[in-house]
C-alpha cells in the first residue's frame, strides 16, 4: 500500500497551527496537525488574557483555546499526537520523522512550533525544577496559597503572573535585574497597585537553595548596584525570563537549518509566512519579528494556509 501524502502538514497546535488548520481544511485540503502534547499552545499556561479581540471579559488562556481544535476538526483537519523530530525535503515532498519511529509525507509544511520558557541559569534551578522552581503560575500557584513566593523577570509574563499570584499568595517578591520593566505600561501599573507585590529591583539571584525533603527554601540575592547580599526565604520561585524558539524539526545533522534563520534561530519569512524553502511556511512565535501575540500567531496561520492552498493548486 502506498504511503498517504498529506496536502498540508502543520507542526504545532498553538493559536498559529490551529488557525492554519481551520483555513487549510476549510479550504478543501487534506490537513494533518502534529502536536507533541495537548493542542492549545503556550497561552494555555496563562492565567488571564484580555487582549484577544472580540471578548470583553478577561478569561484564562485555556478558555480562549478550548474550542479551536474542535472548530478545525469540524472542517476535516486530522490531529496526530506526535512530536515531529525532523523535516527533510526530498524532491517535491517533505518527509516528517515522528516520535515512536513513525513517519509521514507531505506536499507542504507549516511550522508552528512556538517557543519554550528560558531557564535563568542560576545554581539550583535545574536541581529544584518542579520542586519549587516553576515556569507556570496557573499550574503551580495554588500549591502556594497564602504563602510568600518569588517571581523572577521584568517582562509582560513576569508582571502579569505576579499580579495573578498576588491574588492567591500572601506576598509576591518580584526580582528584576533592572529598575525598568519590559512589560506594557498597563501591566506595570496593575502590578504597582498591588500592596502585596514587593519589588526587589537592580538585583540578581545568585543561587536557589533548598534540600531533598522540602525542595526550595530560599534564594540568595545580590543588589547589582551596591553589592548588598540578602537571603529571601520562599518555598518557590516562578522564573519568567523570556522564551527560546522551538526550531529543532528544521535543524539538520550538522547543526544547520533547512531554511534561512536569524542568529536567534527564528525562521526568516516573507509577508505570506513563506520561508526560503519552497513549500515550507513558518508562523507565530517561531518566525522572525513575531509580535508574540495570540492574535498575530492566528493571523500568520491564516496567511500561511491561504498561500499553501494556492501553492498546491498552482502545481495542478
Ligand atoms: P505556541 O503557542 O507556543 O504553540 C506551539 C505548539 O507547538 C505547542 O502546543 C507545542 O507543544 C507544539 N510543538 C512544539 N514543538 C513541536 C514538535 N516538534 N512537534 C509537535 N508539536 C510541537 N499573547 C497575547 O496575545 N496575550 C496575552 O495576554 C498573552 N499572555 C501570555 C502569557 C503567558 C504566560 C505566555 C507564556 C504567553 C502569553 N502570550 C500572550 C503569548 C502567546 O501565548 C504566544 O504569542 C502564542 O501562543 C504563540 O502561538 P504559536 O502558535 O506561535 O506557538
Ligand atoms: P521578555 O519580554 O523577553 O522578558 C524577559 C525578562 O526576563 C526581561 O525583563 C529580562 O530582563 C529578564 N531576564 C532575561 N534573562 C534573565 C536572566 N537570565 N536572569 C534574570 N532575568 C532575566 O519575556 P516574556 O515576559 O516571557 O514575554 C515574551 C513575549 O511574549 C514578549 O514579546 C511579550 O510581550 C509577550 N507576552 C505578551 C503578553 C500580553 O500581551 N499581555 C503577555 C505575556 C507575554 P531585561 O529586561 O533586563 O532584559
């Protein structure tokens, strides 16, 4: 029996991939979305989203995303719960190497793998990951109800999640290496208006301390400007120091990429999200100059799917 050839293979089931799936399947193409975990993407970890157009109420990331897979399925998109390990182009087709020694073949591929939280690189971070070091306040915040907790970082995620935690925990110590934030002004104001958020600025964490029995017990902190050292006793630190793009599927064995990327490994695309390799598109957080917003990832998905449909039709 000959192997099925998928018209449009989508790698990643976040807002980008699911939006591409809705457009590709509704556009009449045989579409399969590959997702290594549960579809929804990184926004599912977010406690609150209030800037997705069309919704007046603040909602959780989970609530925003919960119906997107069903909408795509309604138009015929198939979902396969597999990690795509590598993509190679052989002649006119792409070969996808999947987890569990499986494979797939496709005419076109839309890469929508997004990004993953960065580690801060501090001593103790790896030892206590999952035992008092967390990158998800929605998932782990409740375990620290009524307790003092620490948040590391000064971007949108750190400040938003500090506000979320301030409603559960008795006190949130927000540690940032500068005295200015990257977050949006509205988010900074929300965090500053909270009595139980304590800002520890111009400071770095030198080590995350603890033991086997209790997990994290304290953080060793140093003020970068005056060198003052202190110990903060907390059972958890939420690390929100940015994200790395997930571009492993397009890496080759000699650490190169099958298409053009920039120095950070973000995929270079044009306005249709087309990459330098014919038949391959990249969308959402994994592409260059991504605004890193749900609405933008979704828009990218639509643009790429429309272009991929035209590409397949043009081949006859
Ligand atoms: P992702 O959402 O990262 O989805 C990628 C998917 O691909 C994942 O499901 C992943 O499991 C899968 N995947 C990765 N590699 C593979 C592989 N090899 N094989 C198969 N599957 C794979 N944006 C806003 O607009 N408003 C907000 O309020 C907001 N708040 C945020 C709060 C937090 C805590 C975070 C972390 C982000 C927030 N963002 C927000 C940003 C937003 O979530 C992202 O910009 C958006 O999710 C990017 O979508 P994406 O589809 O490109 O990638
Ligand atoms: P980010 O914007 O890259 O911010 C990372 C923060 O961590 C910065 O403040 C940075 O400090 C700090 N940092 C980096 N490395 C560090 C280290 N090793 N030790 C200590 N601190 C470190 O990341 P993000 O907040 O996760 O946001 C990612 C993207 O998603 C952004 O584009 C953001 O706008 C978007 N996002 C949007 C929303 C929203 O629209 N509501 C919500 C969440 C995220 P410096 O500032 O000194 O560099």
